[in-house]
């Protein structure tokens, strides 16, 4: 049966064994901490691993051609050596136990890229939540355009206050075929995956159609992986085929009790911390607790808190506008986007480095904000801590 929305079952590949070494965290995590990725290599060992067919952003450089060629070779080798089981026309129900013990529920299938538009102000069914940085797309296109496989770290959010979409999954979970059940590497928690039966698939797809109608055609916000999804869209535009038209993704209810929105903090390397701090204060201006936005500046062993005049609705917008201008005038400054206060504190202790902490938006504000403003400043929020992020598990042939 055809449903009037962008989400549908897919032909999904899963490894036949060794899920613990296979599953790997999203490539855009731990971007300034190569030691994490060294631990991941040790955890994977010499077994087949998604780590060997992705390019962690910590390793991105001006010339990634050698790494990309090796990734494509590894993908083809995995296909030729028959390490996968293929589940045709499948939806996989995911129960993710986060490191804090809470369970998050999702569903893996494919989305129609013709229903997705990352441009700000779009009225598409699937919309970007944050500003898409166009310069980040070409290097990712180089990775995807010749790849025979895709692995998603994309998470799409839907706004289902009454939890109608996953209701049948909760009631019937014991009846589904379990396709994986294992601990995630490097402290990432635990994950179970279930193959949905036909009756449950129809019920979910029907509920999504009802939800789309209720929300006037706006069904999904991109929670994680917007640049990866934008890359898939660009590859489809360059080479429109039936396979390239779709992209694997996990959909999650924004009202899931285990889904937290947290700020993505900023760290700036290669600067005089106090000079940058003074420049920020002088440019933006200080305020009071009632009217201002609170920032905490971390550098070396120092911590400083200031209430600043808002230049944007969100604190991250006030900061990002300043940093964008600062980076243009100071090309030696290198900005990174950091998940978690502990990681920020460790990085900000380095010489010539400063970190910025600030409050974030609430998740219930997201859909209304995207409807009203089109998109938010880039890297506005993170869904949980770094270790809560989606791991690469499922794959799909795209050639």
C-alpha cells in the first residue's frame, strides 16, 4: 500500500555476526579527540567494522582521496565476502539503552530525498533544523558519490505528543524477530533491533500519514546528520537513480523521555583567550541577569561568567554571529563544536584556547522555531551526550 509521506521500508543489510566490533559511533563525534578513535580501532580489532567504511571527521584533511579510495575498497570487499544478511522491505525497531540507563526508541527505514530540502524557509515535509554550511557538503560528496554502500547516522524527529506512532511497537515487541542485541563499544550503552511484522509496519506508516496531515505537511525535522543528508541529496541531484533517491535514517519521537536537547559548545584554538574574551564583551556588551544571556568562559585554569546583551533569540546565535565575524578577521583562529562540559574543559585547558558554555533551547520549542524562522544557527543543539549518538549498524546498497 502506498502512503502519502516520505518514510518507507528499505532493503537493509546487517552483519551476520560480531556486532560489537561492527557498530561505530557517528563520524562527527570526538572531532578533537583522536584518542577516542584509537580506542575504537582497538575495540574493532581485525574484524569487519563500520569503522573501516566511514571517515571520522577527526581525520578530515585537505586531501582525503587516499582514505576515501580505501573506504570504497573496504565496502566492496565486505559485499564480495558476503558478511551481510539482507532484510528486504524492512523496518527495524530500535531500542537504545543509553549509558545513563534510559531507553530511547526509534525506527530505521528509508526517506525520499525529493521530500527533503535543507534551504532555510523551506516548506518541505523534511526540513533542516539548523543552517546548512554549504562548504561542508563537497568533501562529503567525495565520500558518498562512488560508495556502493551507505550507513546512516541521520536521526529525524517527528512531533507526536500522544505517542501514537510507536504504540504498536511497545505492545507487540515480544512478537518481533530480534536481529541484534549487544553492547556498544567504548561505553556507548546497549542496543536491540527488531524486525517489524507486516501488520505493525502498516499501522506505523498509517499513523505517520495521519501525523503529517495533522501538522499541515511538516513531518520531520533533522535532529542529527543534516550535512550527511544534504550530501545524499546533492549526490541524488548529480546522479538521479532509483537507489540514490533514498537515504537510510532513524526516526525518533521528539517527545521520547530519553531524548535530551543539550547545547553544542564552542572552543576556539590558536588565540589569546583573554584578548578574545575582551573582544566578545566589548562587541556584544554586558547586561544583567534579567535581560541578558549567561556565558561561561573557560581557559587554562580560569572560569569567568558574564551576562551579555542578546543579539539573537538564542545564546548560541549571539555567540555564533560574533565568532563568524571574528574568524574572518583572525584566520589563525580555529573553531570547533564540542559536546559535553567535560570534553570542553579538557580542550580549553590547552594553551591558546578558550571554551564557551551557555544554556540551550528546549526540545518542545524546535518545531515551532523551524516553522517560524526556517532554521536555527548551525550547531545549535545536540541530542544527548556524545556517547548517546547514533551508531552505524544498518547499511543499504546505493549502487
